[in-house]
C-alpha cells in the first residue's frame, strides 16, 4: 500500500463524531482530508483549515469549515511534517504554511502528525533548511540578521505565504541547541515564525508501507 495513503487512513481512527478537526497542509494531510470526506464522519465534524488550499479541498469533499477565531478549542489536528527526529521534534514549512499550522496546533487538544518513514531523521534539520516566515518589508536586512546567527539563508523564489509573507530557508553551519536557536530566530524583528515545532504532546504515525507505527 502507498505509505501516505496508509498513514492517512490510520489517522481517521482518531476522529470521532462531533470533533472540531484541524486540517493540515501538504500532500499527506491533503490525502487525509480527502479520505475524511469519504467517511461517514464527514457531516458530523467541522474543520479548521491551516491553509487556503486545505480549506478548498475540505469544501470540495463536503466538509464544513469554520474560522479558527470562531472556536474556543480544536479537538484534534492532523497534519504532515517534513522531518521528525529522534526526540520527536518536528520540522514543518516545506509548503510554506508554518505560521497557520502552528497557530492551529496551539489551539488543539490533540496533535497527530502523519508521515512516511523516510521523513524520520536523527536531528532536525537534516535534509532541508529551517523554513522561516519573514515580512516583505526590509526582508534583505532580516536575511542578514538571520545569517549573523550562523546560518546560510536563501529566500524561496517566487513564493508568497497565505499571509502575504516570504519564506526564508536557513541551514545552521555548526552544532546548535534547537530551542535556543528557535528563540534567537524569533527575536529578530521581521521574523513572523519558524518551522521548528518543538515540545508539546503529540502522536506521530509513521508508515513504512507495511504497517503504521505510533511514536509518542
């Protein structure tokens, strides 16, 4: 079975009637939304989308969506990830919607990440840089500030987030502490949010094409 389909199907088991469901972004999360739209729960839940694209898919398959400000909490969010490391730190933002994804996560009682096994790494970021959402104003100055933290940084070409901002992908040049680096990045004026999803309780569902393992 396709890994993404397998893990997206497994995630359906975590959804129950009456839930407010955070709908993640990316290919695996999009598949989850489409499968949820085919289930008998479609008319018994409401969704809070993390991106314009996810909201569009939800509406296409008949899932009612509501604005995040209209709910006091989200029962469960199901989202994908670009990398998950041995300490269950999560790297997101390959699709550029990291700020909205993080906002939805913060309001969620339960957080489920669905990935295929090739997304597992020893320590994030391993294969890709850290996506950082940056205001367009003085963005080159912000880039220089980020580089002064000891990273190589490059703006994603011809890409604008749903919030109207830019994405800068940064790779640390030396060993670093994830939490300290995250705080330093956020301390730069012009930075909106980072793709480092650290701490917090979460359930990681990992598919290898044969079975789905649960990491907590």
